[in-house]
C-alpha cells in the first residue's frame, strides 16, 4: 500500500497541496530570459505544447539548443510530420549531428500517435506537428504520461486554435511575432505557476543589408552593352 | 611430469548419435494429430521391393517391424498407414540436429543418417561430461526426435557401441575398451562371406578378432575390413569432412491445413526465428536482414523483409519487429508454408561489456531499436534523415535519405548568410500584386540578394536569393530566377 502511494507521489502530474511547485528538472533553452520565464528551462519528463501563430516566425530556432543537447548526448531526435523538409545546411551550421535526426511521416492519426509514444518511450527527443486542428485529450495524456515515465522532453506544435481546448501538456506556450526576429511568448499553462506571464524575446539581429545588384557576380543571362564596359 | 602423462593419456571421446525414427519423425509434424495416433510406417524402395523403413509404436504393436515388405506389413495390420520417405526433408532435419551438436563441439561429422561429435575438448565449458551429455540429450529431445548414442575412442568404435537408449553417464576408458572387445562380431560392418569366415574361425566377439595377428588377418580379409580394424585400434584416422553450418540460412515450416489468421502465424514464425538464432549462435554472427515468405497453397506468395539498423541475434526482438510489420501486410487467405531466410551476416562483436561510464551505448542501442520498430510499423518510406551534400543549389545541398544510409557528416562549414530551417519540397511561385510580392500574404524584402549558380553542366541555374518578411514578422527565403525573372519561395525561417 505504502509502495503504491510512493509511486503516485513520484509522478510528475500528482499535485500536492503543500508545495507551491515541485522541484523539477529542466534543460536550458539557451536563452537566459526564457529560462527565467520557464523557471529553469524546458521541462523534461513532460510534454510541452508550443502554439505559434504561424510557421516561420522562429518557433523552431527556439529548440535548436535542445536539439543539439540531445544529439550530442547520442539520443535520437524524431521529427514527426514536420510541415516542410528540414534544411540540412542550417542544422549543420548549428553543429547538430544530422545522423541523430529522424524525420518520420505518418499516414494517419493512429500511426502518428503510435510513433509519438514509441519515440518518447525509446529515449528520443520528440518534435511532433499535428495535422488535425486539435488532438484528443486522452491521446495527448498518453503522450504526457509516456514523457513522465521516460524522463524525456517532448514538444508538440499546434495552432493557437487549440488553446480553446484543455490540454494535459505540462506547459503550453503561445508564440507570436511582433516584428522580424522578435517573439512574444505567452505562458498559457505552467505547472505550479499561474499562467499569463509574457516575455519578449529577440532571436538575434535582423540583417537588413541590401546588396547592390552591380556588385554581384556577373549575370550569365544578361548581355552587357560593350560601351558600358569601356567606360 | 604427472601432468604431461595425464595429457598424453587423454584421448578423443567420440559420440555417435543415431536417430532410429528420423524418417518417421520428419513427417510427424506435418500430419494431423488424429492421424498420428494410427499405426504408421515409412516405406522405402530396397532392391525393387518396397519395405518398411521404420514405424511407430502403434504399428509395432501389430507386429510390424523394419525390413518387412509392405505387403507383409499390410497383411499384419490392415489399418497401417504407409507413407513414402521424404529424403530432402529428412536431410533438412538432420542438418538442424547437426547444428545442435555443433553448438556443443566444433568437431562434428555428418553423414547421410548419423551425426558424430568429438567432445574431449568441451568438458570445461559444460562442467563435466555428464552435464554435457544430459544437456545434449535435452536439446535434442526438444527438437522432438528419438536419439540413441554410442561412446567410443574413435568414430568407428562409437558406432559399434551404439546402444538402444541415450547414455548420459560417460564410461571410463577401460570400460569403453571392455565393451568394445565384448561386442558381438555380427555388428561389424561386413559382407555375408566375411561373416561366414568369422563363424568358421570361431570368432564370436570383436575381442576375438582383434586378438589375432594382423598379418594373418590381412591374408584372409580385404583391405576395407583391415582399415576398420586399424581405425578401431586408433592406428588410422577416420577420414571424413567436418560439418560446418551452411553459409546462408533458409528454413521453412509447412502446415498442410493452412494458417488462416495472423495470430496463428506467430507460432511457426517464433520457431523459425529460434532456429535462426541457434544458427547465428553456432556461426557466432549477427544478422542485419531477414526475409519472410508466406506461401499459400494456390496463388502467389507474399514476402516481407525485416531490416535492422543494428545487427541482432535475439529472436524475441526479431519476432516483435516481424509482428509489427505483419500487421501492415496483406496476406493470402490461407498460408501453407512459412519460409525464413537470411543471407547477410556480420561477425558478432566480441564481448558485450559496457565500459562506457555515461552509458552512451545504451542510447545508441535505444535509437536503433526505435528506428527498427518505426520501420516495421510505418514502413521503410516513412523514415528519412536529412543529409548535407556538397552542392550549391539548396534543394540538392539538403536531401532526405533512408536512415542508416548516412555517410559521415560533412564538417559543417560556417555559413555567413542566414539560412532557413525549412525548405519547401518544391519552390513555390510568387505572384506580383500591385508591385508587391505576394505568397499567401504580401511580402516585403528585408535583405539580399545573394547570387547562387549551379548545375552549369546541365540546365544552368542562376538565382538571386532574398530574405523577405510578411506583416506578422515571419521570414521567407525567396529567390528570383535571373533567366526568367520569376520569383519563388524556397524556404521558411523558423
């Protein structure tokens, strides 16, 4: 009996009235201000739901340090149903071992769910994109439990429309872009803390340098007038 | 000195394994249970007469025995079921039994019906001969065959000393010699004329024969018998090629009634995988790929390949992966034959100690297992890994390949310009609306261009790459093809 209680208490999703926040392990996000917002970093042994307003605003570059951390640790990083093809030169320049990345395409929702759970339980870092507008609560809870059991971080990308539905994810973050390279993160759910905290995060300097067309290598498809060359 | 004596005194111990009911036991798994309860005899053609080769206990109760002609046997027992001998399948079973013997000793000799093995070097491994013999008897019995053995100092003697049961206590040297000398001479392989000579000479046991001077014997008997005598006295070696496991594995289980659902397929599959692992263990290697073939009675067969990202010799893992893949497979309605074959092996890594302090091996192992199970369930086309190629055009610089085909990563050169994380599978054309670029929403250029030329040897491509953003702050990777002046979106920054 006491053994059962110990098992229940050791679970991440058991809420205890006394403690404000359970001590939990996290991995750094690579951004100090974000670490502060998330109380240490991305929670591990937990499912994190990221809800970017649209793809392309910098949601994936937030996870590059985490990907590198897992790949360096010889663990597989599974990309389940990514919206596009990952671009290898960019990942290589972030020093992520490409042979640790695995892109998985599922044919239907059952396969998607199976592959997601299997990946989490096999000690891989999961980055999953959902095709459906909102996944079922019970299914996501399955993934959350798998993450809690295996001690791995798992990330789920969904659309902000999923916010209206409850989610078993430990953390839910809404991502909006203010302008180029400026993200506004809103914590919608975080265990032990009231949601609603916001952070403006700069993802680096925006390069606005325009190159003069004349300075580019010669255009092969254009015939330059001879007089111009003589000048 | 004493040690040396002991060593020189140690002689070979040969074990002769005889399978008296092999022709019958080859066919037993393939016939129905009710039928197996009836008297059965296996027949073979001997000198143009069909004779009983062996029969089961039920037939023996009717008085049927080996070497009876079929007509006599049928007269004795009218219900007798007579089955023809299946030599090919018998040989296959014998190979399997030799493989079992091979896992006990590297010195195994296989002839058409029997197996010999030399066990004097294997005492240490099995902590004594008696344990070895007991274990061997158990392993052979688990193959559901009847086996009897003989123990001698050479293969010829072991054959002569074959008993009617499996002996699991090793007799000492003197005992073996004593038994040999007391063996009746009629068991010696000889022709009728020689047997008559033995009788005339008053020889009853082998001891009588061996006591005679060799020169006198050689005048009376032919060289073949002299060779046998020399072999019995350890004077001449018994020359036969040693058994080695085949280079490829191919095994099948037949079920004439047909298997109708996938669940019942798992049992024969498990048996075949266990045989495969026995084979792998005997050859000390691992396999990387196995192929299943399911053959129906009528119609085409269905094959299924299981590929492993790391080598394996564990049947339960292979069964789990086969099971996952089987779920996706469209099978014929009824399956008669299940065939397992494997022909790609790699040497088993020596030692399985894990000295890595941080247990990196475990992670790698887990990754391999994950890739294998995803592969088995989702299919080979569902998985891919990005790789980096030395090419200027982005769609060729970054491609997806099947996992495991990864060559060593090209050292990531630091790129000066920013590059996107997503690449569209094909560049999407951008429209021009009111002098503004438009793809899903209006785009405005932030920086660029950067000129890329590639493929000058085939269709020349020259592109100016720009970075653009939309009103919400998402960034896009655009290019303008200089030849056609058209705009495309090629990637997304994320």
